[in-house]
């Protein structure tokens, strides 16, 4: 039994292939302007890495910001449910999940089967997302990886008073002109992001095991500072950016075991020949 999960994010598209209950491959591409085309491309790429073809896949679950555009999927499931299932696949003991993506952030409490118990999201402002770090890195003319390491070297992080990305950019620019060292500013930027994340976490119950996922989880500066503020250790899956796609694949496998059949076989055959 070969199934797949596809996660179309605002910036990155991911696909994961599951066979016989195990994730056997995955692929990641920029989402680009045509989410439907990208979905098929990332699916084919992930399938080829598993030594299969897209036609071998028996059930597909789509999730993420652009899931409604994956017209060939058999089912569309919210990213909240898929992130919880994806974390549960790797860490059945996980009870709190934090996902910081490019355009939104979410925190989830889940049970031992990866079912959502409660959740909260920040999807109204970029201040608590990966986009915030990218904006500040551009302003400081620093690569993200270098900015991440600089954040760990500061002795005196500079407090930032604004809770709006636009105003915070102006505040950072002013402090730069005043001669504030870049590494202290960078540390202040990370502290600001951690504060926003902590505000979001306060809306659910912080329980161990705690798992930090999403592409931003690869940022060592944020990962370190978040653990310091939380006072608990954080886990992350081997490739945190595919967390949602893995969960979608897990759900696809569950649907097959429940006896669900492909809903749009004729349309699927058409997609295979046109994309």
C-alpha cells in the first residue's frame, strides 16, 4: 500500500510517501505561482525517490495553505490535524506541538494517537512567523544562518518595544543609526519573536513532550532561545519542514485501512497524463 501526503504552504510545497506504514521518501519545492502544478511535481519527485511513480499511489491527502488547489487529492485535511499526526508519527509521547511557518504560527495539544485536543493560531500578523526573521535579516543585510548564530553571542540583547513588524523595522533601523551593535540588535529581534511565541503558547496547555516543527525550527538561534525561555527541552523531527506532509500521509494510510477508495479515479488518470 503506497499513499502520499502533500502540504502546500505559502512558500514551500512538501510531499511525503508512505509504504507499509513507514515514511520512505519526501520532496520539497518552492510553491511558486501554480500550486496545482507544483503539487504534482513535488509528488512525482517524492515518488521517484521511493522507486515508485505517481500512478502507484493509492490515496492522497492534501493539507496546508493551498490544499484546495490540489484538485487530484482524495481528501483535504486541515494543517492543524496533519501537524499533530506528523509529530505523533515520530514522537507518540508528544503532547504539545509548535509550528512556526513562513506566514503563520500554530500551537497544538494532542493526545497519544495524534488527535487534536486544542489549538491556537497566529495568522493575522507576520510578527510571530518566519517571515519576520526574513524581513529583519534583509534589513540587517545578513544571511539567516549568520543572523541565527549572532543571536547567541550577544551579551546585552536590545529590547524592542513594538509588536508590529513595520514599526519594529523602523525601530531596528533607528538603533542601527545610533550605533547599537548588530549582535545585540539581532538578539533583541529573537527575543521579540520568542515573546510572541510564548504569548501564543499561553493559549494552550504546555505539556511535555514539547515538539518544535516547521521550517523555522531549523533556526538554531530561535530553537535555543525558545528552550531557554520555556525551561523545558524541545524535540524536533529529522526534517521539521515536512511535518505536515508526513501527517497527511499518515492520515492517507489510515483512510486506506478503513476501506476508503480513491474518490476521483477518472480525474486522477487525467492528471497523470496532463501534468
